[in-house]
């Protein structure tokens, strides 16, 4: 570490009970060292268990911490005997069995059976063979047209090096072992356990998103409880990343990052599935399909929003928009009204604007939108614009007076709206209001050139006569 070597303290490995005629021995090939989930382990392949009621070999993991004594922490049950070899790939312990020409995978992060000191694990997936490899035939050009030959897998000439190297000495090949995640989806049927497994892998994002799409579609549609479990597991990882990002930002803003050169921005791993990922790859595609019952579609969307709220993650407005569009698509206006009335859908300006656009097919949406904007208290300009667009000029004026902003509003904007309403008495009322405002603020009822109200003054004269204009009042 940092160019220096550290000598670890000695520890004893528990050897299996040996017959009286033979001596206890520990073979070098039965020992491997590997870093798993950032921790250093010694892996001991024990061919015969110490317990009499257990059959088959097992791999015992001894954890070597930076400080403190070594401790036996995990036992991986192989449930078979024979010749084995070990690799560690993507934090998974892969055990190759020569007799059956199969390999089994263990993940020590998954829940096992804890006996008080160690955790006993069974393999995660059914035994599977390494994917066959074809060796091209070497030789002159006339000969190389021959079909490649299959490599002999699990050969006795194989030599394994940590963490992921396999060498075939007889054929002169060296491979690095990799785990393919796509087939795992069909091998591990428990969706909760599948998510626990996938979330720990390096290249997991697209596989996870495909699992989410799969569990929402026929014929493999999952129950709502399973879907909720998957959403919660995804959002748990998402929340951890958001908290780390927030902590980092606070430290940087406080200027403490200079005094701590080791501080690094949190890495966004593939396991972080955010709202835009779910919206783009899963939920928006799911809602466009007509095969699912609309109640199930709505329930899935609300389940995802429920999960985000549970982890105190701010819900993005486009998810609410997706809910509203889906409700409208199926004419579920009563449900939309309830969701808004009981604040299941959080208030936002984009949402209020979307409600406004629904007025033609659902008239109450106009008032629902206004109520939402009023609750926001930062959308006063938007409320005025909405009212003016509906020619509710007096209502807009009353609203702006109610919040004390009537001295700074644009006279021309209100006069334009009053004129477009084609109501002479409304125009007269609005014109008079601004004349009185001018008199109160400047001592003169006339409009200044900067207000650009000349055309409205001309219109007022044409309709009501010049004598109807207010005259300046001396103080």
C-alpha cells in the first residue's frame, strides 16, 4: 500500500478431520486470495467438511481486515466432491467442478444462513457450463478453410490464476472469465433476490431495466407486491447515491474540500437507476401498451411514486404528467380529481399548465389548475396570465390587488385583455382603474410614453368621448 508492504498476522485454518493413518496437510492449490467487495479474503477449498452430517466439499472464506485478527466469516456449500478450481469475477466466487464440467456462482452479499459466527451460502444459480469456445485451426492458407474446433472445457491441463484467469496449457490459450448477466434473469425467478444480485454487478443497468419491463408485461407480469419490492430496492440504491452527492456538495460549498485532498465526488454506479431511466426505458413504454388493464397501469405508476416518497426522493413532474395523461386517456377524471384533491400528485407549475390544457375535455381542470397555482404562492404571474387568457380581467385584477402587486403591473397587458374581450364596460372599468392608479402614484391620470398605451387612449376617446378622460387633480 502506497509503495510499502504490510505483513499480516498469522492465523490458523481449520483442517478437516483426517484418518489416523494420514497426516493433516494443506495443499497450495486449495488456497486462493482475492478481494471481494473491497475486502481481502483467503479462500480455502476444504474437500471434506468437518461436520459428519455434511456431504461434499466447501469453500471457507477468512476475512483479513486492515487491522485486527483474521476471522472465518463465510462458508460456501458445494454439495459435491471431486476436483475444483476457484475464480473471483465481479465480486462473485465462481467454483469450477471438473467431473460434471460445470461451474457454480456464490455471492456473499446475498442473505445466507447465519450460525452465530459464520454465514453459510448455497450457490445462487443452478450449475452451468462455461460457454464453449472455438479454436481456429492454424496452418497454411489451404488448410485454414477447415472449420474451427471446439476447445476442451474443464481440461485437466487448465491452470487457474486469481482473480479471473484461466490458462489451457495444452492448447496454449489464456482467457479472462466473465459473467453474462442476461441469462441470469431466467435462472433466478425470485425477482427480489434477482434484484439483490444484479444491483451488485458492474454492468447491470440495462439488464435491470429489462427485468422491470419484463415484470410489467405479459406473460411474466408480476404481482403489485413483487413490483413494489423491486421499486424499493432500486430506490434504496438511488437514495444512497443522492445522499452521498448531497454530502459532497455541502462539503464543497463549505470550502472544506481544500483541507481534505482525499475527498472525491461519489461515483455514480450502474446500480443507480434514477427517475429518468425508469421513465424513458420502462414506464413511458409500459403506458403506451394497450394490453395491460388501465387499473393495473395506474397502480404501477402510483407504486413507483409511493416508493420515491418513502425514500424522501423528490418526484419529477414528468412522472406526475404521465399519471395524468394515463388517467385522461382512460377517461378516469374522477380519479384525477381525487388525486389532486388529496395531494397525491404534488403541486408544480408544469402540472398546473398541463391541467389547463385539459379544460376542453374536462372543464373543472381550469379551477383545479388555479387552485394549484395559488397553493404554490410563487406562481402569481402565471395565475394572472391564466385569468387574462380566459378574459377574466376583473378576476385577475382582484387577485393582483389581493397580493398587493397592483402598483407595479403592466397597464397595457390588462387593457389589451379587456379590449380583446369586446366588452366596452369592462374596458371602461379597467381604463378607469389605471387612470386612478396614475393619479395616485404620479398626480396625473395620463399614461407615460413608456407604458405604450396610446392606442388604448385613442380607443377610449372614440367610444366614450374625450371628456370622459380624467383630468389632473391639484394636491
